[in-house]
């Protein structure tokens, strides 16, 4: 489930990034890199786990699927949090600088 959820997030963020290319004002490329990196990490994990379990890998318990789904959604949410922090630091539209400059003048 973690692999599936992060691959879906990676594909969606890549499509959004590609539609807005070559402009990357909102730093969606960072989101793509994070999600594709997580997908690659869980692909390696799935290959390793399959090598240990064999065919049993494809019949997980419901509890394991729920835990994996929660972990996948948590990874996607954490990626979004990191992306928001990147946006706040880079401030591509200058909103934060304008607010700080406005408060400094008053």
C-alpha cells in the first residue's frame, strides 16, 4: 500500500509539474522528487520483502494493509509539509516579504 500510495502521489505531482513546465514558481519539482524518492525506496523494500516471503507477499493481513496505508498517507502528508516549508522559505510570489516589509513600515 505504501508503494501504491506514493506512486499515485508521484504521478499526480509530476502531471501538475509538467502542465506548468517550464515555470516552476510553486516548486512542485521538489514535491515530485520527494514522492519519486519515496516510491523508489518502497519499491526496493517490496523487492526485498518479496524475496523473503515469496508468494505470501501478495496475501497480506488486513491489519498490515491498514498499517501500510496509514504509513503511505503519512509519507504523502509529510511530503506536503516539507513542500510548504520550502514555499515559505523560498517565497516565490513575495507574499511573506511584502507582509514583513508592510509591518516594518508601520
